[in-house]
C-alpha cells in the first residue's frame, strides 16, 4: 500500500509525504510461486484496484477542513445504467424546453 499525502511543512511549503507498507501475499499467490518451476521465476502478478479514498481539502486556512471521498470500481452494468438514466434526463429536459413558451428563461431538472 502506498499513500501520498499533500502536507504543509512548518515553514508553510506544501510537499508530498509518501508512506508505504508491504502486505503479505495472498495464499493463492504463494501457492502459484511454490508450484512454478524455478526457471520461470521471477514471475509477475497483477492486481486490480477496487477502491481509493481521497481527502479533499476545503478552501480556508484550516489544514484539517475537508472531507473524504471514496472512489469505488462499479460493474459495467451499473455504469451503463447510470449513463442511460442521464441520457433520459437530458432528453426529458430538451422536450420540456421545446414545449415551453419562447419567453421561458429556464428549464427544470
């Protein structure tokens, strides 16, 4: 795990603080390494990032002011469903605009 954090030093400068921690390998990886013939080592394994957490600082003088945001990988079906919903909403807004009198200055969302 690698964590990068933007911190403000005592003299007021901002710099990235990097923290790292190694995690034990999953049992399935250890088994595959053990079972692999030595001529094929070292071998590469890939992992897929499922989620990240970000800290978003609010504007202002306090370094602690802000909030955390969790970014999570979602299945493609959910992404397609969300995009289709947005498309339907846009189509609905365009229909309202076409039906509104010419002097209307806004449309509802």
